């Protein structure tokens, strides 16, 4: 899949410089940056969306006690 990306000038210069100094392509470094940070971005933005859904009443939460009770696990959690 091909993607077009407009970078701020300073970031573009840094990326070009890194690529030139290391002999790797700018695409290589862009892919590396995405691979290294996509998990954190997913966690952050999905958690943020979940919070907004809870606050807006579109989703509900369950306490640990409720979950344990519904699974028949009450009293089995140890705190050390």
C-alpha cells in the first residue's frame, strides 16, 4: 500500500539527514518509527475513546467484585 505523507520541514530534514548518514532509505525509518509506536498509539487512543464512551453513557464498567461474583470466583483473590 502506498501512502502520501506531508512532513514538517524540520522533520523532513532530520529524516533526510539520517537516511543519508546511514545509507538507509527515508521509507525504512518511517516504517521503523510506525512499527515501534503503533502499539502505544493504539493503547492510548483506544483507551481515550473507551473513557469518552463511559463518560457519555455509551459503555458501562464492571467492578472486580461484580466480575468475580458473575464468574463464581468471589473470595478467591489473594492480596499479599
